[in-house]
C-alpha cells in the first residue's frame, strides 16, 4: 500500500504516518462521512490526507464549517 515510503528516511515516514492518523481521528471525531477514511488510508494515502486537511480539517480548525 505505501511501498514508495520505503525509499524515504524514517523521520519522514513517521511524520506522514502521524499525519494520516491525525486526519483519520479528526474525521471520526467530527463525524465526517466514512468515505474520507477510505480516501485518506486506501485510495491515495498522503494525497488523500492533504485533500482532507485543506477541504475539511483546516476550515474546521480555523473555526469555520466544512463537510
């Protein structure tokens, strides 16, 4: 699934993994549709997490409403 991460240094892999988990936790805690978990973890892990961050999490963290 994340085979390309094997070529990255361990701290970068750890940072990406932490970001993925953070975005999944945010999606569950804010009761987003569960297709976001699928997008974040399965379809396009780093890209899906970034899309979720900019589309849903960032506006939510800044006090707006999204999703």
